[in-house]
C-alpha cells in the first residue's frame, strides 16, 4: 500500500512539475502585462506585483496600431485555415481512395517540402511575389502560408480518410449516390473532426508565423500581430508591459478557436490514430 | 425481381488474373450462394455484379439489360456488407431512408417503407437510435432493412453473418431464408461457410482459384462432388480421402490400397493400374461390423452422434455415427466402406463417374 501511495505521489509530482514548466512563461506573460510601469523594474522578480492595473491593455487597444495587426492576423489565419482545409481534404481524399500514376512520388515530394528550413526560401519568395504585387499584401501571406501548410495537412487528412471504412462509401454508391454525393453526405460528416483538427493546426501555425510576415510585408497596413509585437521594441527601450499585454490579447482567438473545436479535436485525433 | 446473367467475366489486377471467364446464369427469384475459401474470387465477383469493381472482360446483365460499365447507382441492386457499413452519423431510420431519399421518394412513401421493414425485421423500437448504440445482431438487421426498403432488382450479400457469434448466426441464417421466401428476391450470397451455403442456397456455386468448380443444388454438390476440391470443401467433418490403384482382382473391379482392397459394385472402365483418389464421407463409414479392422485414435462425442478418428492400415479416417457405440481409444473396431458410397477421382482430381454423366470443372467453367 505505501508503495502505491509513493507511486502516485511521484506520478503527480512529475506531472505537476511538467505543467509548471510548460505554463510558467504564460503566467509570466500575464503577470508582466498586469504590472504597472512604475513597479515593472522595482518588483521585477516578485511572483505577483503588489498592485495590478490594466493600463497596458488600455494603451495597446487605444493608442497603438495593435487592433489593425490583430485584424490582419485574424484575416490571414482564418483564410489560410479555410483554404488549406479545403485543399487538403480534397487531396487527402484522393490519396486515400484512388490509386493513380505517380502517387508515391507525389507523397515523397510533399514530405520533402517539409524537410528544409524556410529561411532558405525567403529571398526567392520575395523575388517571386514582388513583381506580382503580392508583397505588402495579406493575399500574399495567405498564398505563402497555404502553400507551406497544405502538404502536411494533406497527409494528416489522408490518415483521417484512411480511418473511414471504404464500405461506407460503397454502401452509399449502391444506395444510389454519386461518388461526390457519397463524399458529401457520408464521408464529409464523418471527417469533420479531422477537418477541424487540421484547420486548428493551420490556424495556429499561421497565427504565430513571424519570418515571412516580417520579410514580405514592411508596411504596418499589412503587418500581422507577431510583427506588431516587434514594434514595442524601440531603439532605446523595450516596452515590456505593452508587449505582454498585446501578447495576452493575441492568445484570445487561438484559445477561443480551440475551445470551439476541442470536442472535435479529441475525437478527431483518436479517430485518426486508432483505425477501425 | 430480375435474372442476372454473367458471361465470360474475368478480372485482372495488372497481370494477375483473379477470375477466369466466369459464366453463370441466376434465374429471377433464385437464391445462389458463392462459396469457396478466402481468396477464391467470390467476393470480387459479387463486387463486380454490384459495380464496385471494374470488369476486365466479359458481360454482366441484370434483368436482360447490360450493366457491365454502369455505376452501382444505375444497377438498382442492394448489398449487405460483412461490416454492415451502416452510416454511423445517421439514425436507424435515416440509414434505411437514405436510398429512398436519393430516389426522391415522397415523405409518406419513405415512412411507409421504413415502417414495413421495421415491422418485418423487429426494429420498431430502434428507429431513432444511432448504429453505435446497437448490438451486432441489431446492426445486421438494420443492414438487411436498408436493403429491403428499396425493393431492388436483386440482393447481394457479402458474408453478412461472419461477424456474429455462432448462435446468432444460426438465427439470422433462418431469418434470411424466411425473408427470401417472403420477398422472392433474386439473391447472390457470398460465404466461406459451407453450412451457410448448404442451408440457404437454391444453387451453390463452388469456387476455387478464380475458377468455378461446380454449380448445382446443395445435395448435388454433397452427393456428387465434381472434383476433389468440392468433395473436400463441402461437408463437415470433411470427406475422407486416400490413394488407391484400380485393378481387376479375379475379374472384379477393385481398388487396391497399400493395406487393404475394396471391391467395386460397378466397372468405371479405367485402365488397369490407374492411380485414383478414393473419397468417402464420415457418415458413410459403417462402424462395428465389416471386413476391415481399424484402431480408434480419438473419440469426439457431439451429442447428436460421435466422430471417431480411426487408423486403417496407416490411413487416418474419420467416421461419424449416430449410434452410441462403446468405443475405446486404442481398441480395434471393425469398419466397412460400402462400394456404393465411394467417390472416385482421377489423377487430375476430377470425378470418375459411373459412365453416364460427367460434371467436371472443365466442362462447366
């Protein structure tokens, strides 16, 4: 019995340590965002300041361009998520259900795109997009993000489609549906969790992307919020309070999104993992 | 109800042929069972009739109309899958209504059809449930319901009972037979279970290696198997087989085995010294009296009767008897193999018949 107690204590202690480790930066973000400027340096290492205020949030929302960045990020991320979800479900379905010439090569190519560092592609990408008028534009970012996320999302969707028995579709075909009808009425409703998971994954990836957003778009009109965060770094000082407040605000859409799809996500991930 | 005609149908995957020029005519209202070991091509043939698998060569007609290149929806057939393939996100009623709605049946029409099917299959109280909340037997029934609501030209069954436990399987087997009697629907049923084949079929099509081995009524296949494959596949416990040479002893046609010989009651007109395989069903071996002496290796009482494992001159035999004989393991028992019960197969494995009829694989396939 004591052995059992020891086991479970160690179990929870380790879990607790891990959670602490993972969430501490988040806690620090919120703590700094709530600390008034005059206490920021004097009480910098205290776990909680003696006085809190929302002044940083107020400033960020009213006196900075943050709402614009926020709006840009929202547009770019959700458009990317929807685009990639559509493309990857169509491609994933094809990879899962049809056999065609060059399929293994296609999959290999898709994997290869995931293998090298994106930094290498910044310069050629800029040269490619500039003449097309797609730099300093949200459309350009959506195209770039969609292109980079689609291969992985396609492989993810393929595994979701693979988990749905072929017979369901065949039953629908025999019941009198067309191939597309079977996809829409039978397969799609069953893959919704997978599509939601894929969409969530792509949304967060686009939401937090900095490299391309910084390199392709220099005008504030077309900047997303990760780039906006950098604007709190000035030549002589860093406005930590405002930066953290902006960061906290930026967490909201991602959190909301995951609360909304959470139910699907858990089901989706298990559906993809366990076949049958 | 429509007849189904299959003419010279083949299936190849790349260079591998899995079905070789199958020809089969199923009469309207007939219940035909395709039976064979796994990989014999029976499911592929069924899926080709359904339109789920492309036909490499040959023609399929349903009700006289060529359907070889038509999609499944244009063939007006219903299919029951081994995995049932119920739509998990739809209720039982919606599962059954799906095909009717696709055919733009009126709301009242859908309701009447579903209610009729629900009454017939005892699904009345389950209509609002999702498939996930049903037992295996209930799912099976819903799958049947989905097939019958539409009154299709033909029913196709792909091992529909394999996922059920033995007792339920027996029960559903009887229900399928009853349903077929009521609806009179043309049915093609695939199974690897020879008992299912024997009990359900009007006619059995025994398949092996992509070839039709024999077509006939269940008793025809049981009593006069066309070749060694059918002889070994149909019947449980399986037919006993042993090698023997054909010879004339004192003018009488005789089968000579290493340890014994059996006189025949007819002359099969074979060459002297022809190598044969002799088959006899376990229930046709007579125990307790006879000219041959065998040793009892094992006794399996089934309640109904007894299966005795015997060794006769080095050859293992199984005998089935309804009589409750006092058999002791290791003891000797007299056996007899009446010549009228023997099946003879030549070196190619084809039945050697008593002259008149030759129903070998080659003449049929």
